[in-house]
C-alpha cells in the first residue's frame, strides 16, 4: 500500500468517525436530555409551515433521536456503513423538507454541509478500510 493510499484511508476513517460522533451525540443528547424542550423547539420552529400537520411533529420528534443515535453509532464503528449513509440521507431529506418549509435558511445551509459529508463518505466508501465492515469482510475471506 502506498503512502497516498494510506493517507486516503486514514482521512476517510477520521471523517467517518468524527461525523459518526457528531450524529450519534445529536441523538443521544436528545434521548438523554429534555425531550419536552426538544418537542417545544420543533413545534415552535414548524408553527408557520402550512404543509406539515401539527400531529406529525411529536412522532417525528420521538423517532429522530433514535435514528440519529443509531446512524451515528454505525458510522462511528464503520458497521453497515453503506446502510448508515443511506439512512442518514433519508433523515437529512426529512429535516431539509421541514426547515425549508419553515423558511429557516440558516439551518438549511448547515444541513447542506451535513449532506455534503454524507455524499463524500458514500462516494469514497472504497477507502473505508479502518472499519468493522472491512474487518468482517477480511475475516470472511480468511475463513475460506
């Protein structure tokens, strides 16, 4: 393996792990924190959106922290990485729909950064060497 290939693998691993920590702790902080305050924030920020029924917000607020925590943990470990990245894209889609309908353009801009990171991690997944996925794949090959 060349130094350039190693650098690419290390860089990918760092980005995946750091991003996984970020997403995982988004979810964990909401699960362990004040859920009522999070729900109140969502209700307030979505109060003026015409297309999002008010009844849809509490179930979304209940599911979102779990999706974030699971997605982040999978990315942190590099386990089911492809699935975790697709799940992250789906979550970002729904978040982006909500913030753009609420016309919260500052948050939409930040969410675009998250989408770019998901894009980069999925596009360069062949560099996902330092991961549970790769360990399991190598173990499966050596067991044959």
